[in-house]
C-alpha cells in the first residue's frame, strides 16, 4: 500500500516537472545554438547553427551564407536545447580567445551571445563538453 502512494506522488511530480520543462523549451524555440571555431593562419571561421527543429546549417566563413544543411531528429535537437538551458549556457559569460578559438552560444533576432576560448586555454567545462557533443553531430552525419 505504501508503494502505491509513492508511485502516485512520483507520477504527479513528473507531470508537473514535465510541464515546466516544455514551457522553457517552447520559449527557447525561436533561438538557435551556434558553435564553431575561427582563427589560425587564414582567420576564417567554421560556424554551425542548430535550429530547434533539428536542422543544422554550416555558415561559410567568407560569404556568411549557408553552405549546406543537415537534419537530426527533432527529439534529439530538443534534448540538446534542454541540456544547453539546464547547463546555464544561455547566461554564461566567458571570453578568452586564442590563436585558434572555439565557441558555443545562442542567437536570436536581437542578440548573439558566445562563450569563446582558445585552443589550449581553460574554458568552462560545460561549454567545452557541449561544443564537443555538437561537433560529433556533424562528424557523424
């Protein structure tokens, strides 16, 4: 009998928690996660844009036009956005560029925010891990 109460409480908790998470993701759906690198001898950038619907664009570093697009599953994209928010990367401020720099951030109509670090420099672990995971998406497609 005790387990039924625990199960019921857990079910109610998951219902309310799920609703608040969905609202956060809904509010974030107009934004894009941006990531890439720049610098080195040529100074050209490799920038990728992950849209909430799972579309990934590569932005040409010279022309600033979209070269191609990949598509990941909608649920996978939503999970990435949820992790991005829960890691606080939408509010984290960090800029320590180097000769070759890496970045992850977000973009919408009115603001672009990047977390930037140099190749061997220290970077917030959550930003570095998010960058690594996003680059893996590109390499696996």
